[in-house]
């Protein structure tokens, strides 16, 4: 048992503001945060004396937030950012076929270094936990390589074992060489669960199950994946309602809307979170809320190719109905960046644009999606995404005494999201610095960039 008078491992003190994003929305001007053995052990304002500490970090001029939680990502896609052959692509089906040639060359080294680079960039944006959905497997054990890379960077990692099980001969959007046998997919998912999944509150790795889309995964795969997730206690993830092409494909194949098909397959549960959900109708929003199914909103994805018809997704309506919404960066080819801060800002602005009023999405509401919303989507409510005693010490610290924030005097959280661009000053995972004074300190970034360029050239040269 720890001596109550013993010093804690780390103390952050003199914050301009600590925003806890707890149930009471506690905000502490001039506050301090104490960390010991990887968890938060104390929070207070200047009227409360902090404990003694082995290390004290002065965070004057900084806003302290929970670490941001990335609810949807395809890290391997940072190997093909700003990919010239895709610049004129105008629909989802052609988009996939444009990239498949390069992505078919993905190997363990490319999967690992794309994970290293992607998680490092996310850490610089204040992210401390990230999901990743790898749904193509040209060779085995790519997720194993990702997990080892994630351990080096130091972020919490939620890899989703994705898959594609129908190819062109069966009407699917997947090249024949990337179509997987369903039994092999299920066996590999079970192997990964046994090897890596950690259900403890301090877990750094948790597996998920995720057939890619209804355009590339069979009905049998969707149902068997749901059954396996239930058996192993894993979460379910897939893309849904993200493009008119998908809606047309699903209507032709199933005679239903995409969310209706997932409901038929038994996917509308509390263990499920869907990426995108750009086109839900009122009934579908109600069904998501009633089922406790979460949504990962990826704002850039809806705009980068010219904007999806129908405008931004109805996030305000989802939140008002009780749907849990997190924020995701999606693939680098859909956003060409991996800044969760930027996606959170865009989520705020897009909701305001859609609804035609600034009150549609405050800075605090957007940050709550990026913290509490993401934590709940990944099944980690009460463990991450908030600064409360007993939760994991996942913290993002943001300097606001710099040029972009000059003139911000009254509301530092709104300033953080209205101004910018912003990179985290410190990012801390389980009490360990991953970013310190805006530098990634867990890896050699220069060497990683050199290795990433070699892998990227190798993949892109294949086309």
C-alpha cells in the first residue's frame, strides 16, 4: 500500500485552466494535477495544496485536457497521401480501385512504419488512444507488426481486425488477391485476441472485429463476426452510410438501406461503433440511440473530395437524440492529415454550417466528442477521456500563451478551438511523456521518416 505522504510520480501545476470533462464539466483555473503509478491521484485548484512529487512540471500559460481519443483510423493509408492518381476520382468505388494497386503491396515493414508515423502525428495533436481499422491483408501478421510499433510510440492502441470477403466475381468492391477466406479471418481474429487483447482498465492494446463494408464483406462475414465478437467480448466496427455509391450498392444487393442491413445482421448493439454515418434518416438515428450504438464522425472525409452530396452529417441531431458520437481522423487519404485537434475543430465548424448557427456546436461540445465520446465508442468509459481521480493519466497540455492565441482572455477552451493551428505541448499516456515540449520523445522521428519514405515509394512504385 502506498504511503499517503509519499511523493507522487508527476505533478502538473499552475495551469491556466484544467478542463476535466467529467460528469460535472469541472474546470479549474490555476489548477494542478497529480499522477502516480499511471493514474490520476489528485486534482485541485490553487486553494488546495498539491502533494509532493518526484517531478513537477510547470504548465503556466497552458490548458490541460484529457488525452483525445481517435475513434476511427486507417494508419496504413499515410503511405499514399496526396496520391496523384486519385486527384480526379469522384466516387467511392473508383477511389478504392485507384488505391488497391498500391495497397496490395503492403507488408509488415510498411504496416509497422505507417503505424509509427501515424501514431506519432496523432500524439502531436494531443491524442493518447487510437483505434485503427486494417481491412486488407496481402500477407499475414500485419496487425502484429502494428502492435509492436504502437508499443514503441506509447499510445493506447485499439486495432480492429478488418477483412474483405467478396470480390468482383461476387459483385464486391475488392480485387481478387485481397479477398480472404472467412474461416481464416475468424481464426486470425481469435489468434490476435488470445495473443494481445488486454481487458484491464490500464490496457494498452484491445482488439476489435471489423468487416470493412457491405460493399466488400459478405452477409456471412457480418453475422459470423458479430457472433465471434460476442463470444470473445470484443467490440464491432465497420463503415456505414458513408457515400451514395454504398447506398446504391446495398439497395441493389439487399433491397434495404445500409443501417437497416446492419440491424438485420444484429449489429445494432452497445458493443458496436460505426464510422461515418453520413446519411441516417430520423428513424435510423432513433434506432442508433436506442441500441446504444456509437458513431465515429470523420469531418475531413466528407469534404476532401469536393463534399459529399447532402452536406455534412447530422451530428447535432444525433447528439440531441442520445447517440454517442466520437471523432476520427479516418485514413490519411481521406483526410491527408492525422491531427485529431484539426478534426475536432472541423466537427465544430461543420455542425455550425449545417445548422446555420454557432450554438449548434460549441468548442466544449466538440471536445467532449473527442474525449468522452471516443472513450465510450471504444468501450473505455471511466478509464480514459476524462481527468478524474482513478482514471488513467492520459493528458494533453496545450500552450495558449503563443501568437495564435493572442487576445484570448475570457474563454480559453473556445480559444483553443477557434484559433490555432495547434500542436500539443505535452502528451502524456499513463503518466509517461510521449510528447514533451512539442517533440515526440519515444521514437527517433528522423529515422522513422526515412524508413517511411522508403516504404511509401515502394508501394506507390507498384502502380
